[in-house]
């Protein structure tokens, strides 16, 4: 997963 | 998504719903720290800035809107709703929470994964959330006895990040390159701050009486 979308958690 | 993270998100959602239930139905915020609620509003505002730029899933966006909407409406209720504001314990809720904001911002400027505007604010929200419960815990010690709803609220709020820790352990072992030290340490500190609350909560819970 590319770093930009790394924050897939709330 | 794994069961630990889903359980964590549901626990977090439950904590918000319990607090909204208390404030909206019995029109009371007795024992609740407005300062903690203000910090949480800032936490969500700075953490979910990417809601417009990066789409992860419907669930993710929906939950972000729920947490943003609920945290700001709780602050609004406690500040401006006549009946609720009357039950706010202003004299006891005096923790200098603004003193928490600056150090978290400085720390985020020093320690982060990427030096971009969104990433620094996201990291700031992690550090701030770790300490956001402090005004509430201080208020808790001053008001000694609290009602069950407030006790449940704090218990669920403390429990959700604990479940996230299990989620991080699970993802570490199942996903290659899943390493986020900043998130892990902030989450651990946050959960540890609840340690003594959990101790008294379980003592009282087992005793079947209110949380004191």
C-alpha cells in the first residue's frame, strides 16, 4: 500500500 | 480489517453513543470533562483531514463523520445547551489542557513518519489523543463518585485503544512491512494512562456498585 494511503485506520 | 480493529472501532463508537445518550436523554454532563471533549474534537479534526483527499472505504469515511460529528456536538451541548451546561462542573474541570496541545504539536514537528502538513497534523492528533483523557481522569478523582454512564463511557474509551493494540500486533504478524512505532507507542501510553481507572472500575464492577 503506497505511503499516502497508509492511514487506513481510524 | 480484523476482528480486533472492528471490536476497537465498535467500542469507540459505543463510548461516544453512551456519552451522547447521557447528555441527550438526561440532559446532564455531570462528571464529564469539557476539556477532554474539546481535546478529542481537535484530535478528530486534525486526524481526519484526509477525509477529503484519500478514500479508504465507505466504513472508514462513515466512522470518521460519526466521530467528528459526535465530538463537536458534545462540545456544543456542554458549552451552549442551557440545561446541559448547567450540569457542567466548571469549578472542578480545571486541568490546563491547552498546555497539552503545544508540546504535542512540537513533538509532532520533531517525530513523524513524513514531514508533510497532513502527516504532521495526523501525528499531532495521535500524541494529543494519548493525553486527552487527563482532564477527565483528574476530574474523576476530584468528583470521587461518578454515575454509571460516565464510568462506562471512560471504560469504553480506554478499552478501544487497547483493542487497537491487539490489532497492531495481529497486523504486524500478518502483513509484511507493517511497522508504525509512533502509532504503537502513542497507543500504548494512552492505554496505560487508564490503568488505575481500570483497576478501580473492575473492583467496583465486581462489587456490583457504581464507580468510585
